[in-house]
């Protein structure tokens, strides 16, 4: 069942256990109602060894997610920093890994149960996706991004990801790589696990953080790199659907998606239909930063 992961070790409720033993019961609120929260964090190989990117911000968001979920016990950055670093060390990773801290409602309670709270940290190898080079083909989804009136969009709660799943499965069924979801206002929100950017008139445009998106850490990295390293003007504002078809360039960003060009939206080529100069320069800046080829001016890399 564990496949190529069977030799991995997982941090599970204060112990280090084999992959196959990190289990919860079918009757937990985590399984029954998706009552759990998580983070996706990347650690990269750098010239100075493995390094976790923006660990502090990820663990702060995880703490926020737990508070909004009203968990009776909160795992703080102080609790989880060491398990996150140790999961990379213990498994002997020397290439890019995706680390997933998970905090969930254990026990046998009903939907409103505040606990007991369980915690785990896994790490699995992650290879850079081919569409980072070629660009991806995107469908504007007929599923709407969850509204903050129904599910808190800033919380990385497991249950929220059924929204992502509907959009992704529909897009794949229809022959696209992934989806772009509109929000309840009918404007662009984000992809199933990544934020959206486009270039118009040379400016880098992205929906604001009040557009029903996850407050993405990579989005903040990209905005910072645009402003402070690449001298590009950035605009955070609503984006209409028809503007998508006028964009010079478009791309997604996220911890797992990194900076991925968008080649087509709804079958219409974006710009020249291949990755443009802005997304290419951003990719270089991003990969140089996470992989340690440029100085860490902002304290964003934590050595393992
Ligand atoms: N939106 C959603 C719904 C996501 O799941 C993610 C991945 N965490 C993102 C955006 C990108 O967020 P980040 O850059 O913090 O990984």
C-alpha cells in the first residue's frame, strides 16, 4: 500500500513511526468530516545542504488555521519546527521534498468535537513538474471557488480541498491540465492549489487577498521578487474572465506549483502560447532563491 514510501519515517503524535503505521480510525472527525488542517512546505537542495523555504510563514498559517477551526490544542511553530526539520534529516533526503504537517481531530466525536487533537509530519520526494518548462493548459471551471461565507478560504482545511478536487477532476476529464476558479463575485479567484497572475501592459496583476483565495506564501514571494528584484510594477485587483483572453502572459504560483507558466486558457493561447519573458525571469529569480544560488536577504531559508 505504501509503495515507494514504505521505507519512510513519519512524525506521528510525538513519535517517529514507519510510513505504514501512521494511521487514524475511520470514525475520527478527521475522516468523517474532513476536520483537519495542513501545510505544504518545500525543502530544497542548496549549495549549503537542504534548506526549508519560508518555514516560519507556513507554521504561522498552520497555527491560524487551527485557531479558526477552534481546536482545543494548538500546535505552534515552536512545537513543529524541529519535527519539520527532523523529518528531512531522518529520511536522509538530499533532493527537493514536499513536507506536510497535519493537525486533525482524532477520537470518535461528532462534527463539532474540539478534540482530541492529533499531529503528524510527513515528507515525500517531489520532482519539478514538466509543465514548469512547457506551460499548462487551463480550463475556467464551472465550479465556483468556495466563498468565505461558507468555508474560511484562508484556512488550509482538508474539507476545502473537495472544491479543488471538483475543479481538477472536471478539467482533466475535459482534457485540460488544471482549472482556474472564479469567485462568487464572478471574478478570478485562483487555481485548485495555486494563485493566479497575469501580465497586462507590462504590469504584473493578481487578484487581491479578499478575492476568496488562500493567502498564499508563494504569492507574497512572487510579488516581492517582482517589486524588489525585477523592477516590475505589481497590481492587486479584481480580474474579469474576459481579461484572461487579453493577457500577454499568465502563470500560477504555489509551494508545489512553484512558478508555472500558463500556455492556454479555454483553448485560447496566452500571448504567444508559450512562456513569456516575465514568467521566465520570475522562474529564474524564484529557483535561484529557493535553491540557494542567491543570498537569503530576507531570512526565508532555514537550514535543515
Ligand atoms: N491556493 C490554494 C487553494 C492552495 O492550496 C495553495 C497551496 N498551499 C495555494 C493557493 C498556494 O499557497 P502557497 O503559496 O502558500 O503554497
